[in-house]
């Protein structure tokens, strides 16, 4: 039996967490990622992982490597990540 579900009722609200930080002058990138990343690797580990690869890999290669690392750490959630290089 089919039910008529209203499309305007959301199961999960689309309300983002918004946090403002003062930019540290030594910061070279910003990482935005989903819980598929953060549930298996902490902030410091991700920052170190990215900074160790930033001089010899493209950002897309670093993200691909990051996804592989999360899979090795047994992440079972979907993963999304953005790395924004700061000048």
C-alpha cells in the first residue's frame, strides 16, 4: 500500500552548523568535511595529513588519499571533503 508523503516535511532539517573563527596568519588551508571523515580521524590528524602532502600533490589527489585513509580506518559513512588553499 502506498502512502502520500508530503515533500515539504523534512526528516532531517537543512540547518547548517555555522562557526566563525579568526584566521590565523599561518593557516595555509581550510578543510570542510562530513562526519564520514571526522568520525574516524580527528582535526589534528587531518591537518597533518593534508599539510604533509600539500607541497607535492594536487588538492584532488590529497582528498582521494584522505578518503582512502578513512576507509582504512573503517569509516562506513559517506564522505565529502573540500580543501580550500589560502594565499
